[in-house]
């Protein structure tokens, strides 16, 4: 580690570990700001902050399963909008006709809109046949659309009433396609826009980032000298990530999508919150993270808990809807849930099972 002179104009960036000018110091959101993460730290330089945003956090904020859950929970993300994974579809009888699904600000279904379609055809004797199909809400525009085409082709207009009298109303069910709003695709991979990509790799780094920053937040600058933490830090800076990136940096833990139920089910009821827990187990320090009931992870952040004086197990609960967070001593928080010691033992048992799962996978 570089020696940093006690100069108030300089600071050590906790990500690149370079000595930087204080003007480069930024506010870093431990849980991405784009998903309502309300907990912030400093001492991340501008360059690293922007790297973390574009190449680490984005794999979580744009994660398809995460967005789908936010839509279900009607949870507005950074732009104040609830993700809409069903925004585009087509008509059952005409796959080329786009149908849009919109929601109101509260995330309730607002509108289905079928895009207009007009076709023209000349008959053998030179007559022009036009058929137009519009969304029922646009029926007033039907005559205008048809007459514009006639005019453009050099024919005279038709009485709008005649057009409306000849109109048929068809009821049709649209086929809505699941459509992730914004997905970052690794270079060299081509994909069609309609394809759903369930990221099984890159979102893990964004969870590892939360674990690293939470550890720094709670353990202080001493954590920057921790070799286990340092490996997580290096994995965050890796440019070419692969299935093995976290393993390659000897990061131990398990980060997974939650299926039916989280492995640690104590906080299962907090299904619209983010949770970060720091817990010590026989000299090791783990960070447990749960985001909604979509993703959970248990990451080993230190093998030297004895290095941290005044160590205490901690918990932070983030409410992304109101962008607030509350922090507590873990055992004090467990008291809210019932018998503190019983629940703590259950937690340790759950963690033990997760660790076993991890070691059998490695
Ligand atoms: Zn940096």
C-alpha cells in the first residue's frame, strides 16, 4: 500500500488506491443510486466512481430479473419511472404491427396502443384500393389517413362518413413480448433486441462491490489493508471479466438469484428493501446482502476479524421507495423480530449452510 502524506488536499481512493487530489473525491452510493440506494461513502475518485457506475453497478440496475421484480413491486428506479418490461408487443394476426403497453406513474396498466397501418393496392383497371387499420382510439383519424393517401396518389377524396360506415371493428388480443428496457451486452456478443438475457455472471461483481464498500463503511480505513478485501477490490477493477473472475481473485462466497425463498429467510418479509449485514464467525467476517427477494449473497470480506477493535455485527436496511436507510447493531435489530438469541442462532445456522454450499461448489 502506498504511503499517503497527511495532506488535507489529498485522499486515498479506496478502489484504485491511488493518492488523489481532494477535488477528485466523489459521493459513492454503496447500493447503486440508480436503484434507490441511500447509503453513501466518500473516498472514491471520480474515475473509479464512473467505472463502477458503467461497468459494475449497471449489471445490477439493468438486470432483467431485478427490473421485472421492480415492475411487480411498482418500484420506481432512478429516473423516477417504474421499469416496464412489457412495453412492446405485436398483434396476434400481424406480427409486424407493434402494440405498446403503457403504465401510469403508479405502475398501473394505462393503455394498449396499436400502431396504425395503411396498405394500398392498384387493381388491373387502375383503381386504387386502400385499406387502413388503426387503434380504436384513433378511429376519428381513419378517414383523414385514407384521404391523404388518395390525394397523394392523385385521386379525389372520399366522404368521411362513407369511410366510417364501411369500418369494421375487430377485437384482438395482443401478444406482449418481454422486453428488458436496457441491457448491457458484453462486446463481441450479438443479440436480438427481443431476446432476454439473464445475466448469471456480471451482476455478481456488483454484489461484491456492495460487500467491499459496506466493509469499508463499517470497518474503516483499516479494511484497506485487509488481504481478503483487497482481492475483492482487484476483481472490481478487472476489465475482462469471466465466469472465473471472482474465483480468480480468491473471493469466497456465494451470490445467487433467489428462487422460491432466500437461503437466509429471517428477512424474507422485507421483500421491497435492500439489506446488508456484517457478521463475524470464528475470526472471519462475512457480509450478507439481499436485494428485494431477487438476489442474495454471502461474501467473505476478512479472515482477520481480530484486526478490528470495537468490532460489532451490523445491519443496514434500505428502503428504495423512500430512499432512506436505517442502520443498527445486528442483535438490537434481531430483537424487533422476536427472541434475539434464538434468531441469531438461526442466522448462524443459515450462514453455516450457505458456507457449506459454497465450499462444495468450489
Ligand atoms: Zn480511484
